[in-house]
C-alpha cells in the first residue's frame, strides 16, 4: 500500500512517501520544507504528489488537537480540512495529533531504533507509554489493538503534558515557587520542553548569583544550553540539564504508575536523543525509580530512547493503513 504521510509543525512540514506491507512500514522519501511565508498545506501536497505518483491513502500528523477531520494550528495561521484535501486530491485523508502518530510509530521500532536506559522486562499485552519533550511535551498511552491485529498497539488521545508539576525536594519546591510567579499554575510542560530547559537554566543562574545573559531570549537558547551542559563548559547549564533529566524521570514514572505501563516507557521527541549521554548518567533513572513503595516495580520497567527520526511519519502511515483496512 502506497501512502502519503505528513508531520506538520509550527515551523516546518515533513512529507514522506511510505509503503505499508501488512503492518510493516518503510519510508522511501522524506522532504522537509519551512512553513514561513506559505498560506497553507495544499500547494505543498500538490507539488509532492506530482513527483510521487498515485497514493492510496494519506495521514497528516498535526501539532495540536484534532477530531480527525479538521485542525486549526495554534502557532501557524493554517486550518486543515481532511474532506477538502480528499476532494481535491482524490485520496482519503486523515488527521491525527503528532504524538498520536508517535504512538502508532512504536509498532515500527526495531532494536537499532532505540537506546536502552533500563533493560527491564516487558509484560506482554500491558500498556506502553510514550512521552517526548520538544517544543512542548507529548504523551501517548498505547494499548493492544486486539482482534486480527492483536500484536499491534493503538495510541489513546492525551493531553498528559499539561498535568501539574510535582516537586520532590527543596530545590524543586523553590523552582515551582519561581515558575508560579510567572505562570500561575505550572504544568510539567513548563519544564520538559525547549522553553522549559531555558526556564531551568535561568533558575540555576539566579540560584548561583549569576546575571542572565541576553542570549537566553534567543530562539536557539535551548540548543546552546544543551551543548554547554553536555560539554560541562557552563556549570549552571550542566545543572539545568541534570534537573531536566531528573524531572523527566519523575514525570515518566508518575505517568507509568497512572497507566501501569508494564509494556515499557519510550522517550521520543527531539530533545531526548540530543541529550542521551546526560540521560544515561543516571539522574533520569533516579527520578523514575524514586517512587516509595513502588520503587522496586519501577526498576522492572523497560525504558528506551527512540532514535528513529521518522517514527512520527511511520506512525502516520500505519494510522492511514489501519483506517483504510
């Protein structure tokens, strides 16, 4: 089955031509374009399809909530209507949330596509949890599809990135108080995201008595903090990354308890692969495992970092195939 898969964010759009053979997905071509200066998705799709030939179905993963038929972007002046696209291109179109696509994409992972943080032992048929820090924090709970596709997992819609931040020590208490002055309610996404890493760095600067540099307001601030923290060239950047890793583990553990995700935890999104060495240093697992009476249970959970940059596109292709089949 030949499928057009798309991943549409606020900054850029990725389109791919994918093949679906049963439940196995292969990506043949991926193109990335900037959204700036464009009025919508239709011209991009027309150009891509003109060079791709006929496809049998399409699924677009969008960075925002969708009912499967329409999507209005928060950080992009675009509105997408699946019915309009289907009529224009003569192909069934489906819209899904971008992290729902990641959840579907877990089905396509192979051993080389992940890095192991904790081996654990996956319980067959138990829920899986995917979460990923990037521009925001995506969360997806995945459960067995059942029926003839019993070996596949389907993602459930979630806004889990917006649960409240729960501090676990005195330093995090101060962090919460600081962020509350700025945001009021503090969701976990306020910390586990690119902007969240910048907030953590600013907190660490203040705590150390250092002045805030002007570049912390730059678009690439999170990347610069990550690089300095990994290189250990800036002690506050390193401290911020360690805080980030520990809080990431805390949130992953809390969500795993909520969903009893004995099938494993998968860290996707753009940040985890970039700071993999920091996650491997141990702060993440400390945050994950420090769960009181459930600490021993947490040590049994498989934890993987997703390295495949096309997991969302593969997930969108699989979602299109499930809808068509």
